[in-house]
C-alpha cells in the first residue's frame, strides 16, 4: 500500500512493505484510516538525521494511541534515508503511532 502525506511544506507519498513488516504496516494504516494523523505535526526534527511526527497536535497535546506493537526489526529492512519507521521507547515492543 501507498500513503500520501500533505504538509505545510509540500506533499510526498510513501510505499509500505506489508510483506516484511505486516504488523507495523497494519498498525500505521489503522491510524491513517481512522484519520488520527490529521492535524498532527512533526514535533522533532534533527537536520540530516530524522523528522518525527504523528504524536502531537498543533497545541503540543498528545493524541490517542492504540496498544504498542511488536518490534519487527529483524525483517531485513533498514532505517535508510527517505524511509519511514515507527518510533519507540527503550522497550523494543513499544511503538504506537509516531
């Protein structure tokens, strides 16, 4: 599946790898389909490294999350430039919506 993003700086589309990351893709699509990413912001940007978003609205209030998902980090995919991934805490199985 592909998901289109619209931001104040432009639009982009991502392609999700459902074959190698089925749990992560299903989780991400659940948030996309229920509209809960609408109105969220990129709240953490580190130039040359990453941009993190989806967890806070424009008033910096946290938005609701579903239960954390299992880490699929052993699937052969990498966090390379121009890829997306779910953020987590120090706990491996803690990714939710960011």
